[in-house]
C-alpha cells in the first residue's frame, strides 16, 4: 500500500508540474462559448491593458488553437487546487501510516504459535521466508534441453535465460526469482499446471510477476505454442503490462540486454510494464 501511495504522490507532483508549466505560458483571460441557431461560437474574454475593461474577441477557425488553450487553462485552474489538496492529504497520511503494525503482531509470534494462527495477511518477510523454503517439482518436459547453468546453479534452456537469471540475481536485494516454478491455471474448466520461465517476487511490495522469454520467434511451431501459452495467461488474469513480462528474440534479432535492464529497473520500482 505504501508503494501505491508513493506512486500516486509522484504522479500528482508530476501532473502539477505540467499544469504549472502550461499556466505560465497561456494568454490572459478566459474562453466563453455561445451556441446560436445550431452553431457554436468561441470568444476570448480579457482585460484591456489601458482601460482594464473586459474585452471580447471572436475566435476564428484560423485561431482555433487559442480556444483549445483557453479551455485547457480554465480546466487547469479549476483542477489545480484539488490536486494540491489531494497531494497534501496523501503526504500527511503517509507520514503517519505504518504498514508494518499489523504484520508485526504475527511476525513476533513463536513458530509454534504461528502454526495455530491464520493471519489476516502475510507480511512480506513471511512471504519471503516461505518463498526461500519452498520446494517444487521441476518441469520434466524436454529435460535434455536444460544445458545452461546460471550463477544460482540451476540449469536453464537457453543462453538468453542465463542472462535474464543472472541479471535478476544481481538485484536479489529487491527481486527473488524461481525458474520454471509450477503455476496452477484453468484451461477449458480444468486445473492445469504450466511452467513460467521465471516467477519473480518483489521483496519491497510482495508482488509476484511472471517473465516469459520467447526465444525462437522465427520457428512457426514454437510460435504457435507460445501464442497458446499467452492466451492461457490472459484467461487467468495474468497479462502483460501488469503481472507478466515478455521478451522476444529471433536468429537475426537476439535478446537486447538494454531491454532486460530496463524491465528489471521497472520491476524494482514496481512500475506497470
């Protein structure tokens, strides 16, 4: 929750900065709109420099952009104080908010007592502990292809997966991953096990994201299977831009390291991808 609030505060600050910039570069006055006999007319109302009296100037089609600027100005001036109020409230709330208070009650219990209690929610630390201790059945399909070793010592199926695994490992303070960890999904009404290439736990937010690397996009049979897997993800509410990352490569276009670095940076900062 803290991360969500921090993201909203950052969004509000950025939005207010944009509004401030626009308001510094707009004409004086405001827009007046009148409708007569089925037609719409736009007028620029402003105070004359010498008399200070309000003047009205018809905005022609040639100056249509002026109407847009003045309309945006009116909107910005009305929304700005509301955004400022929302920002102030969120910043004040965040100073007082302690998301660990509830989690701490369970965390400080003895192991014996924890076995008897169902917490209202699992703390990130408990989630990480369970993640570290978890054992799972490895994917036995095409085991002969597991020929590349990562820095973590697991065997993966391609050099590109080695790169992704090693780069994730270099950020283990923020991200933990498991390779081909089984995931239960529903296909045609039946519970089925699939194996995402990487299942990633954000150590700051507790969010889980899946990472699929499509390494042979110029292979028709491979691409067909990959599309089916993507459809399965989507039908189970695992979608790109939210909790699924997808990288691609072909023989002529190998995995781009800069793309991987950027995606990992976004993962660490819990930015929608």
